[in-house]
C-alpha cells in the first residue's frame, strides 16, 4: 500500500482555490454594469441600465443618440394615468464629476440638464395634446447623461403607457 501524495484536506484546499480562481476569471470577463435609471408612477417602479453608453468615457455621436432614441421601443414599460406623479431618478454615479442628466419625452427635452439624482412632477399630464387630437397610447421617455461640456455619454430608455 502506498501513501497518498496529497492529503484529503490538501485536495479540498486545492479544489477551493481552483474554484475561486475560475470564478475570478469569469467575473473579469464581464462588463461592468451601467448605473440604473428609475421611473416611478404611483407605487410602480421600473429601473433599467443604459440602452447605449460611450466606451471608455468617450462621448456618443449625435447619430448614435438618435439611433438610441429611435429604438426606445425595447425599453421597460410603466403604466401612467393622467394626473399621476411622475418620478425620475438616477444613481449618484450618473452625476459624478460634473456630469448631468436630462429627461427627453418623444425626442423633446422636458427638463433642463440637472446634477440632482431625482426629479418629481406631481400631477403632470405627459399625454396632453393641447387640443391637437387624441392622445397616443404610449410615449417614449429617455434619460441622457451629459458630460461637463454637455456631450451625450449614455441613454436610458423607457416607455410610458397611457392607462385609461
């Protein structure tokens, strides 16, 4: 009979170290998630990562922003009834280092660029048509992160669905 070269305890330690090393290797291959943006209406909340973001802190081209805004249909959806309070928020890292963000509804800015992480619009009627026909069934809402010199860095997208 021969004695094992590595004891049972040594094999377990080696297996554990191997598992930890493999886990770290897998994690290092993952992209860092973008900060979340959040839309709350009443007691319903949806959050999403950026639909488009600049690589390595570079800015997004105007064409890329336009493409992002045009493809919002894939964004998270939340029901909205006329007169509801619309609450918009971003994680603090969105406004770090002089960055700001701006809310855009159907391609039109509805806020000024802000360094606050939260905006609230009590009783807002984002589906008002001003007497110009019937309100659409949904509207596209986007948050655009801006650099210090107001260049777009990331876009988050949502869909507001009119609730009857």
